[in-house]
């Protein structure tokens, strides 16, 4: 049995491969070699089980995994058994360290970083700032005013400073659940909750707060600080400890007495602004609220549970996802909090891709995976022809796929595949497929993939054209933002005008639960709800293993205050069909 390096998670292996790809691209290596490492990173990141377990057991040939050949399989074993990769270290030594940091800036991929280095000898954030101030960056083709503005904003926010970055919720969850399992295997505690922004289900997480009650606190702390995935122990005391995990994520453990557990959970869940408002309510009642409880003088009047604190303050219990000081306390006082949508209420997934374009599973495999999750229906939304990198569908190929879907549906009971497409909204505002094809679809989601640097007026015009089109049922990932390593800000669009048009046209707005998108953002989804918009939740799955991403779409929806009635794919298939814009256009009753 091979020796396994402590606590290597899938995301850590994938990050090494991603950085190898970046470094190779910066150095002008063969694009096929670059793509091989990017594909390997994606495969490892999407694995449903820990790659360390695959190596440890040795029961499965790693080359059976998609995009994993003999060479990369051996490199996976090296990373898992040693914690690093010699090639990664060699490549890092060949480029100035600042070049990798520059990749954190929105809009700066390896090609642009390479160009800045070659043309202007830029090797750091300070060099880039100087070149921007002198106007030299603007003289390079492809670095227009908007790109420069994005770079200036990123530099102004000090995103290039050293220190731990916020992880995607998906990445943080991988770390949190691994550490939780380690603690649970050790026993010794009665209650355990991961609090903080993780519990509020923010799209990114800066640290993890583990709260426990235990009659054997010392044992829990010893178990926590001996976690194999810890890079170092930051602190260790009688009631708590802190460790640094992979990717720089910090995890804190705090032991609370049972009578104060609810108060501690409330305090450490946050947000800070929410807690401040609660303390102000307490003070107005001559009470004191802190992490140890709610006090009347020196007597604790509540604190064992969060619910009893809220109740004592005259408030309904506020779900963690809503605790952002965005009006939730007033709603709780007036007993008007929304009944937030639950994952179990979702009856279908409305964006996914197959091997026919850029997916990594067949039509049949995606359908089988969705059935295992208990869905009643799905939409197969492979790309239209504008997405040339994915061999997008023209009308003929799309109709061929739909014929295959008809045959599959005829053999399946209790589950339906909707004949669909993810259609590009072209730069001039036209649709990427003719109306006669779109009219034959069960469901069409329209998206923008190209021309993201157009003006706000142009981008808004494109979205409005799609929203008002009779056979466009939904707008997919409406702001175009990307999170994580390939961060990209939302494109400039007049969202108020877009959402108003969506309401008027009965066009749905998608919340894409892919961890690198989570788009619409929760704040815009909340604004959309206030304006009367309707939504669908999807995963943008490119593999069967992506289908569970629906929980992240639900997280966004809950943070936005959405209820099941706001989301069309909480309905049965018949109700879903009646709720589509095309059903009304064709005269069907809702």
C-alpha cells in the first residue's frame, strides 16, 4: 500500500495541475500539453470520491478516468504520496513568482500575462500598476479601457497582497467535510456545527469556524490539532485551537458550554452587521447579547439555542442564509420571513451538457444520473453553433439529438428529457438559431458567451432581444460572472431594465449553481424577486458528478429569500410546461 501524504484533497491536486497549465502557457508550451493538464485538473476536481482513496486502495486504474493518461496518472500518484509535483516546482523556478499572482486579476489569463511580460517586462503587481499609470498597457492590442479599468480596480482592492484567498464554497466544503469526518471519527463531543460564512452559504469562504459542546474538551482539541490535513497548528488552548489547512484556509475550533451554545452559534455565524442589529435590539430592552448568551443584568435569560434568543427578542427564527442585515430582522419582527426553498423541492435540472458538445458524459448517462437524484425531468442544453470550441449545434445536428431524445423518452416512464438548447445571443442581438427550430424546442435558455466587453447599452440590448423573443424561455447565467481562479466580474448591464423586461415578457431568469458561477448573485436575485421575476435553478453540469451542484443554486436562492413559488422547476412537469412563456404564446392555459 503506497504511503499517502497527509490530507491531500481533490482541490489541491487540481490546483497543482491548473498552475502547471498556467505556467506552461506563460512559457509558450504546446497548447495540447497545456490542455491536457487543464482537463486533468477538471477531472480530479469533479471526482465524487477522494483521489487519495483511489491511490490508497489501488483498485482502479487511474487511466480509466476521463482525460487521464499514463503520464498524468503517475503525476497524480506523486502528488498524493509526496504532497507535491517536481514538474510544478521546476516550472515555478523558471518564471518570476509575481506572474502567477497576476493571474488573480480579473481578465488576466496566462496569454495576457505572457504578453505583458514579453512586451513590457512586467513581473509583479507593482510593475503592472506603473505600466498602467504611464499608459504603456493601453498601447498593447487587446488591453482596452475596460480591461485596464478592471485591472486598476483589482490592484486598488489589494487583491495581489500575500495571504490566504477566499475559497469557493465548493472548495471550502470539501475541506470542512473532511475535517468534520475526522472529528466525528474521534468522538468525544456532543454537538458540532461549522459556523461563519460557510453556514450562511456565501459563494466564497475565508475561514472555517467549528463549534462544539463536549464533556472532554481536551480530547476534541487534541484530535483537531492532529488533523492530517493541517499544514500547521496556529494556536492551541484550553477551550479552542486554530490550524491552517491546504490552500491557506484557516480553521478554528471553539468549545462552548451547552447553555451558551446557541449564543455562540449565533455570534460566530454572523454576519457582523446582523449581530450588531440584534445587540441594538437587546440594548433597547435593557439586555446584553454576546457570544455567551442573552443577559438581564448578570442573569442569562437565553442562550442554549438560537431560536430562544430570537424569541426573547421578539423575532421569528431567521435562517442563517438570510443573516446579512438586508431587512431580514424587520421581516422576522413582523412574522413575514419567506419560507425558503428546499433542495428536496427541486423537480428538474434545466441546464446540462453532453459529449455532443463540451460535456463529458453521454445523453443516456446524464439522464441516468438525474434519475438517481429523483428528478422528474431535465433539460439537455448542449451549445448552439456560435460556441465553436464546443462544436456547437446547427439546426440539423440539434434535430438529430432531439430525435434521439424522443426515442429515449419513449422507453422511459416517470422521467422526461426536455428537448432543449443553450443558445448564444449573438453580438448584434440576433439569436444563434432560426425561429422554426426554436419553436420545436421544449425549452430554450439563451446566454451570452462572447462580446463581453461591449458597452452596457449593447449588452443590455442583446439581453432584451432574447428576453422578448417568443421562443426564449430563460436567460442563463445572466451576469456572466466567474468566481475562483478564472475570476471575471459581471459584465456591464442595466439589470433593472433587464429584470423589468423579464417580468413583462414572462421570461425566466436562471440561477446557475455551478460553483464557479453561482449566477445570478444573491443580491440581484433578491432584487429580481422584489420586481416580480420568476426563476429556474440549474447546475450547468458538464459531467454526471456535477449534478449535485444543485445545492449551490439552492444556496443562492435561499440567500436571495426565494420560495418554491418563485422557482418554476419546483413544479411538476405539467405545471412547468404551462408556466413557460411559449405555452402562453401558443395559447395554452397556465
